[in-house]
């Protein structure tokens, strides 16, 4: 595990995963960050032990006629990092609030 700097884009990606946005393009949409920023951040967060990932079954992706997705989840250390991120960037938490009527549907873990 390597330590990672808690920049705003890093905090945004970590927060998105903690809010059930699980794969790269979904995280990119939730944060407004380009995929060229999101994917390197995801790699760094995983290397730091703040996220873990798994590939979905190829059959699932094929049945939906798309490439397999790599799904991310927050680890125990990542949960603490989310708290640190909210403390460092107080408006971060509000960036992911949605009105109750427009809550995102649960995403596969």
C-alpha cells in the first residue's frame, strides 16, 4: 500500500465510490471529471488500499452488449479517508446530495 494525496479530484472519486457509483464511467458522470482523471485516481486509490475492485462476469457484460466493467468498493481504510476528505473539503458531501425523488438506483457491488 502506498499513501495517496487527498486532492479534490481524489476526494471526489473516493466520495463517489462511497455513494455507490461503482465503475469508471459512472464515477466520471457523478463527479464531472474526465475519464483521463478518474481512471488514474482509481488506480492510485486501489494501490493505497482505500478501494478494492473486481471485474464483472464476462457473460453479464455480453448479455448487455458492452465491455466488462471493473467495479470498485471502499475498504475500511477508505471509509476513514472519506471522513478525512469531507473534513478537508466541507462542500464535498453536498456535491453528491440528490433530492429524494431523484436518488440513484442501487448499483451492483
